[in-house]
C-alpha cells in the first residue's frame, strides 16, 4: 500500500548552487547530507524541509561509477537539469514492487545499494517513481533559522504532470498504484482536462492533458509535451502572502513573473531554478 509522497527530487550539476537557491533565495531550511552521501552513494544530496506538502530533494552526481551517480549523470546527459524523480512510500517496497508489477507497471530490478524500488517512466507517463520504506527520511533540521523578514513558502503542495492520455494516466496513478483519485474534470479557464491524485500524506499529484490549446496554460503544456514529452511539468508551492513572496524573491535576485493563466499565481524564471518550473499560489 502506498502511504504517501514524501519528496520530489531535482537533479543538478552544481550542488552548492542549488542549495544556495533554496536556502538563501526561497528561505527554506535545507539539510545538507553531502558529507555522508558523497562517499556512500557517489552523489551529493540535500533535503529542503519547509512546512507543509512534500520535501524537495537536491541531488548531484559526484562519482558516476556508483549506481546513483550513474543514474543521475545519465539523466543530466539526456534531459539536462530539472525534475528527476517522484518518491512514494510503502511499508515494504519489495513486496509493493511485486504487487505493482502484477498490476502492469514496469518495475525495475533492485538497484545495488538502494533502499527502494524504481518504476520505469515508460509506465508512469514519463515520471521516474521510486518507492521507499515508510519514513525513509526522518532527519530533523538542526541548522540556523532564517530570521530575515519575509513570508514563507511551503513544500510541494502539488506536482503537475503533463500527459497525452489522461484516462490512461488516471488508471496508472489511481488503479495501479491504488491511490485516491478525484473525478476527472474539464478546467475551462486553464484549457485542460485534469485529475487530482491524493497520496495519503505529502502533496498531491495533478495530471493534466490539453483540452483547449488556445488557453495560455494549455498552450504551455502542449509546448512542454512537444519539446520534452510527458513528465513532471511544475512544482507548486504555497504561501499565505503571495504578493510578499513576489517582492521578497525579486529583492533576493530572482526573476518572477505573474502566470499567464492566473493573476494570483507566480512563476519563477526557470533559468534560475535549474530548469524546474516553480509556481507559487495562495494557501
């Protein structure tokens, strides 16, 4: 049984720079795990642990001869920096992997040194999904608190996944993973058909497919599908003060735009966020 979506991973080449982005610009508490993860896994790892939603994991290859380093470097070579993997949790990942395979998902062999099981993107609409044990990350943040004035942003309240075939995606994430799924709806304002998948904990997963390509949001989804194929399109964070967040991020040197699909949603320039589209909306 899938019990939650604890985090979503970003793969980058420059680990110190991505830590600085989320810690110094977004003001998130970041746990730096690189001292131990580099010799053990061949990758520098960090975890953004703001309140609410799912955590953001920061990953950068150091030793490409290790399984994780090789996987990360291969992703970066193929697709460049950006959203790498979506993590789910289950009590016993190996047992869950057998169940998922029986339901038709493409479960990959256990990677040496791994604690979980990978589901190949071919059966999850372009998303690498990793199933880890429950409470797979329990380290508490003990670093300095960001005492600068300014509003706070949450963890990942929603990850948007762009798909070609919404009905098939609903079957994969709802029936095959056995996660709660809302009824499919037509969002006229954004020009998409969408369905919300609700893991038991963490943020939610929104599956979207183009319905009216003339709408700005749907047009952006269509271009994403054309250029990058299916996969994770954006991370959505939340704040109780979106206007204040806009001012704060600009003051800290980030380019922030009002989304073309809603005056109440911010979008941070992807050139500054390692290819990750980050949208910020009101709680």
